[in-house]
C-alpha cells in the first residue's frame, strides 16, 4: 500500500467531495456499468478515496463534460 491510508467514504461524502458525482442516478449508473470503483459490504456501497481520486484523474475529460457546455446548447439551437 502507498502512503495514503485507505479511507472508505459513502455516497453522500463522495458527492460533497466531487460535485460531478453528486447525483445519485449518475453514481448508480456508473456502478451498474462497473465504471466507478466501489466496495459493497452487505447492502451498503462504499468508495475507496484513493481509488476514486485515481479514477477521476484517468477520467477527468469525461467529468468536465458532465454539466453540459455551450457547444451542446449551440448544437441544440441549430
């Protein structure tokens, strides 16, 4: 293991730390598609903070497009 200590966070904390992942529906979709690293303990779902940080770095360009951009509004107007 690296210097970072393993810290498990829940959905609410994940949303507070990373606003692009605040939507329950978006997180559920990413979990269902196995795109977001998670740990399931019984019925509860947790996220390893270090794994999430690494996942965000690897998918940063995708997360920037989450909120929609001006180009998408322009395309819809055409």
